[in-house]
């Protein structure tokens, strides 16, 4: 029996910012706009960090200073592309053995306007609770909401 590979979750926004600025707000400024409710840490989320190099960590830091790994940077190509390993299981815990990918592409579409496209793929790696996890990623509170918060911050920057 052949397993059908699930379609990636895709979202995009257009922001009034150059690709350089749009990339910077996403990668270096993620702690300014990432919703504190979206964490797998045990404490209250203080900030989110993406270390700016291949092999860098992607993690949340709680108000008490505890850090929780979320994944790592697979490609860091400012201002056009960022590829992150999402190493969060369908049970919403860090799992170094799971690697789905979150790719962001920053494409200029007009003077001062950038399309930011997100693709979360390889979801079959989430295992038996794949559909439940995919539904959460696609829900109104999932990637769509996160990209809206990002867009608001990118345009205000």
C-alpha cells in the first residue's frame, strides 16, 4: 500500500518593506512579533531566537531564563531565503529525531513591497498524529495568524 505524502502548509503575505528589511524582521526580529501563546516551553515565553547562521539554533526563552529548542537553521540566505528545521513532534515537544521544514522566501514584487511565502513541509515525518498536527498548523490560530503578526511588525518597522 502506497502512502500519500501530505501537502505542505502554505501561507503568504505581502509587506511594505524591502526584502532585506522583511528578512531581518523575520529572522532577527522574531522575538518582537512571535505570539507568546505559541511555545512548547513550560514557562511563560519571553522571546524567540533564530541564530543567524547554518546550524544555528531556533528556540524559545521563557521569562525564568529556561530555553526550549524548536529546531535549527538549515539555510540562512539573506535577503531571499530562510530554511528552518522544525523539530517539534505532533505532541508539541522537541524531538531531535523529527525534522519537518519551514521555508521562507522573500521576493520583491514592486518597489518597497515584498511577498513572504512560508511552506511547512515533510509533515509525514510527524507520525501517527500527523492529521491532528496539520489541522493545528492550518487552523485560524496556526501559521496564518503567525504570518499576520509578522506582517504587522514588518510594515511598522
